[in-house]
C-alpha cells in the first residue's frame, strides 16, 4: 500500500476536533501523532485518523513492550470507540448549552484539603475524563486556577459544580485508582437548565387514607424525579431514585416532622411552581398547602 500523507488542513481539523488532546488518555501539551485506525496508511481520511499521544501510539504498535497498559486493549475497534466518544464530547462542550458538567471533588477535611479532582461528566454520570491535583502541585488557589483553565479550554458555557463537602479518599479494590463522585442525572439536569425556575414544577400528592405521599419533580413536562414518603411503624421512610432512607418518628408531632422534610426537599430543588393535592389520585383535589391526615400520628404496628 502507498502511504498517503495527512494534508495540513486535515491535520488542523483533527487536532481541533480532539481539542489538541490524545483521544485515549486525554493528555494535552504533549507530542501527538495521527494514527490510521484500520492500519491502512493509504486510507488517510478524517474518519480513519485518531489523535494519539506518543505513548499511546507506541503502546498500540508495541503492546508487548508494556508490562501494564494504562487503558484497555488498544485494538483498532477500541481506538475507533475512543475517537468517536472523545470527539462527540469536545463538540458538545462548544455548544451554547452543553449537556456536560465539570464536577469538582475536594478531598480531606474542611480544615485541610489535601487534593482535588475535576471530573468531566455526561448528565447520566458517565465520566469522560479527570484531572487530579494534590499538595505537591501547589496550593488550593493554584488548583482552582488550573481547573478553570481546563474547563475554558473546552468551552466557555460549561457549568462547574462542587460536591458539597470534602470527601474521604477511597480506592477501587480492583485497579486501586481513587474513586470519584459525580452528579446524578436529576441534579445534573437541574444545574444545566438556565430556565429551571420558569419551567420546573413539583406536585405533592397526599394519600387521604394512609400515611403516605408522593412528590414528583417535572421540567418542561418531563418527569425528572419521583419520591415517596410513608410511615412504617416508628420510622418515616423516604424512597427515591437513590434508594431508601429512614428516620425515627418524633412522638410529639409526626406531621410537623414530615412537613419539615418536604419543605427542605422543595427548597433544595428550587422549583418554579408547587401543586399540592389529595383525594382521588386520578383526579386530586388541589389544596393550598400540604395537608397530612391524622393517620400519620398513629402507629399501626
């Protein structure tokens, strides 16, 4: 086969599509090569060329020289997947309302932050790539500047969010890398929605005969989150997409306890409108506030 050189215009386009980064390890500021994915050096097209750093390029061609690769196998099929996923992410970042987030994890305690990660994620929580910073790299101000610089490299409209408290450093039992926290999809949808206040609605339906209720959050008429609360003996149970939590019943006024939790939840979601209802679940009667029946005060166990 006759090798076809990559035209400079095509090379510039590929580097732009990949944000001047390796599509496998996502490193930038390093030597980059253009690799023919199918192994045919005459098939010099944008679709068949992957941007690889020198290390990943060598690992693909000489896998036996590496006792332990940083990634899964670098077969042609795997490289094509890396290329497509990375270029899709880079293009998404450039949109006016990108459907990706930059999530900040801080590690340590409030008094002593020992490290930080910036995690680029899709709304469903899937991690695209991460950058880590620790005390040997500089202080917290330096980490923050580098994180902002990294986000700006991909797009000016990417929203940055921070996990609300410092995390313990935990490691995966299999590959020993540190674990990362991402935003779950409902919370991520709320963060990226510039018109959340205008287009979000919460409905609170109270069962008139049993100590149970449901809360549903909508955005643009699409259900974002569904939660149920009910009394089970001396416990109040809260069920949502994350699982089940419970709290011990406060004997003085159970309804006050439940109402306080409902208000905390609604405040956290900052919805634009709230509708309360009870009675027939198919055609509920609207009420001005959350009216819990007396059965919440009764322990039926």
